């Protein structure tokens, strides 16, 4: 039903294949609630100000950050009276769950941390277009689908995140991480677990071609360690066990810094990848009108402020964050999202083979 077998090079297939062996046998502290639970359990939000909207429920699968997802769910329920059952996890975990449920789809809306994964959902015929979504015309056009199959309501940038107690002069380029000064001091997230890490690696390769692998090979030779998903890669830097995360997610760095952790971030001078976070209504949705109402809320002024408050880059071009670098301040690589979508599986497989 998911139609993934029709798309051999789908990024979704890659993440699912890599993760399905290990994820479902393990507990996860990033899951808030269970989509299989009845309304009123898990992370279902209480209605605060019901309106004349249809009511009923919505099943949402959302990639982090969890606090932002919780705030958006609460705001949406307060506005509409629609209860939300939410599964929260990484992009890889969400895709793996969808694959496991392909004979009996559950989710109405998914929010992912990887644009190519949403492109793959569209290519596999799994998304329901909603071109008339409110405020869709204000979104960054490079991040969202012109036919309304997905809407990137936020984005993060990948940078060099470092421990300020250990690093006085941070690196200014990606290549510098392969020099002796940083030997055995750097983590990089696993692209089979982190959609944003996969975006960085495929984005870098889409710009530099096969020669881009020289950088990643040099990382391995310099002792760069593949260290789980984003938070797992960041935690050792917070504690001082490592000095740097390469391709670290910037909103996590800003959030941790605001909490007093000894962290900061630089964006390499040659440019980086901005990783949009797309939301999509699934064609299998059993609550289509509620799903459309959720997308409308996600693109509203209120929800976009919640995005900015969570240290993410708002998806709407008319809204900026005041607590972090905005899009215009970040040097970017001119990545090819179509190439990234087509080559995600082979790239992650090769990367994993190098860093295992």
C-alpha cells in the first residue's frame, strides 16, 4: 500500500531498511505518546477553546523538537477542539513506523526533518495535495511543493557545534575538521538515524560530486565518530567527552546554549545545508478535513511564532526569529534537492560502511 517498492532509490526505503531491524525492539525516550492509544491517552492535548470546526481527532507523526510539537498540538487543539494523538520520533523512526503500518495506515499528517523524505513520499504517491492551504503563498518556495503535497513550516541549518570550554578558536571550514588539531575530537550524526545529517551529506555531495567523498574519508581517517542521532552526537560535546559535532543541528545548539550549556555554533564559510522540515497530509488519512485544518494552523502567525521561539528558522518568509541566525545570515551551499532525493539510500549506505 505504501508503494515503496516502486521507488528503488527512495530515501524512505533506505531509512526503513536500515532501521526496521533495530528500532521496534527498543524503547525510545523521544516518543511522546502512542498513536495506537485511544483519545485521552498519550500526548493527546485537551481542548481549550473549541470552535465550530468538526472536532474529532487527528493522528500526527512528528519529528522533534518535542517541546515545539507539544506546543503546536496544544495551540491547534485550543483553536479547533480537535484532539491530537501524536507519535514523536526522528525522521527515521517515523518512516520505519509508517512502513510497519503500511497495510493499515494510521497517521493523518507527518512532519519530517528531511525534505528528500517528503519528496519521496510524494513520488511514491502517498501524499494528499492541499494547494489551497492558508498562507502557503508566504512559504519559502524552495522548501515546499508547488502542488501542495508538502509544506516546510520550519528549517534548521547544519553547522559546526563546539564546546566553548574546549574550543577557543572554532574551525571555519568543513575541511578543517580533518586536520590534526581535531583528531579524535569530533562526532557526526548517523545519516540513517538523522534526516538532517543525511541532508548535509547528500547536499555536500550534490555540490562537490564524487570528490566530496574525499572530505568524508578524511574525517574517518582523523577519528571522526558516527554517534547516533543528533542528540546522541551532541551530548558528549556538552559533557566535554568530545569537542565538536560536525553537521550539528543548529536549533539544538541555540537551545542548549540558552540553557547555559557551554556550546556555540559556527556556519562554515564555504556554506552549509539548510534542512527544511516538511509537513504532509497522507493520502490514507481518515481525518482529511482535520488534517487540512492542522496544516492551516501550522502555517498561521501563531504557530510560526512557536517555531521561531523553538530556535528554528520559520518556514514563512515574512517571519523571522529573534533568538538565532536567520536565513539571510547563513552561507549556503547550492545543493540539488532532486539529486539528494534520488541518491539518499546509496549515500547513507556508503557512509555507514566507511564509519562502521
